[in-house]
């Protein structure tokens, strides 16, 4: 009952952020918000400080933002993360995204940024949260080469690579994409239960009820409470009772991010 990946600093929540968090507090044990751009870090810190021991943060630079930042801005942010290491429960989301970034020059820059961030996570002894889109094999290869140990693959769609993921001992967190994607549902079946977590990626990936169940609703705003519906869907797909999924995913998150919560 921990949403391990969302973006509470997004402006979508500016009008009712406190309300949303208090509503979540009644049903969830914790929320981990992910700061993906240096410009969002201050707001992230504000939220985490306000909701100590309830909202936790990871921070990094999302690979899609590679074109927006100079080398100096990247290095300055790394220094800021170093200084704030006690506030952070992980580094991420970081990784590769060659769906958004096509040019070879920028892809190379993306790889360099990714490696820099992995090294930072190792230096600070923090787990890593991965974003990978259309570069799944390369992402695993870099993580393996860099000897990254504590890795969570956020919204991981590479079902064909699950043998490798499991061999490396990486974790996977799933969100409402499973309502509409068969390949993500295949991942659910291949990930050991003790390596699975729940996430929303909110404010994105809201869902709506349909005749057949749920489908993605791109116009609506999502929030962390959706993990309940995601857990229900996973329980159905794996033919395991809801409470086992709910509790185990919470325990996995508590251990992985070293949150020291009473689950
Ligand atoms: Zn995200």
C-alpha cells in the first residue's frame, strides 16, 4: 500500500495538493514522489518536508529532458542531490528514452547522463529508479556494466527480457498501463511476487471504468489511490488474493527504499 512512483510536484495538483495527500493518508501507508527535472526539486522538498514520513522523494534527471540542460546545470544539480542525500530515498527516474530522443548526438548524451546518475546513486548508496522506453536491452546492459545492484524498473514493458531482469534481481513497479496493454500484463506474470511494487505515475495514466473493466483516460488526472485498482487487476491476472498482493507490494517497497514503516 505504497505508491512508489508519482509526481506530486506537478502543477496539476497546485489547487488541491493537500487535499489529495490527506485523502491518500487514510488508505495508503506512503507515497514516493519522483522529481525528474532540476526545476522541480525545490517544490519536491517542500512537499516532503510538509509530509515527513508520509511523502518520500527520489530525484534525478529524466532522459527526455537531456536537451533542456547544459553540462553545468546537470553537474550543479548533482551537487544539490549530494547535499540533500538525507532527504532522498532513491535516485530516479533516470535511464534511456529513445522514443522521445532520436538524434544520435543526444542519445549519446543520454547514455552519459544515465551513467553519471548511476554512479551518483552508488556513491550515495541509494536505490535506483529506472525509466526506459524503446531502449530496454541497452538500459539493462548499462546497469549491469555499472554493477548497479538495487534497481527498480518503473513501468517496465519488456516481458521478453524478464529472465534477465530476474537473474539480475531487479524489481518492477506496475501502474494502470496494465489495464490496456497485454505486454505489460505479461511482465506481471513473470516477475516474482517478492520483486513487485505498485505505482501510478500520477498525475498521468488515469483510468476510467468501461463495460469490460478499466481503460486509460488521457484527459483525467490520476492520483495515488489508483494503486488499489492496479493491485486488484494484478491479483486477477496472477490468480492470487488481493490482500497478498496489497501487503507484499507494500513490504517490498518498505524494504527496497528503506522506509522503516510499519506495514
Ligand atoms: Zn514518472
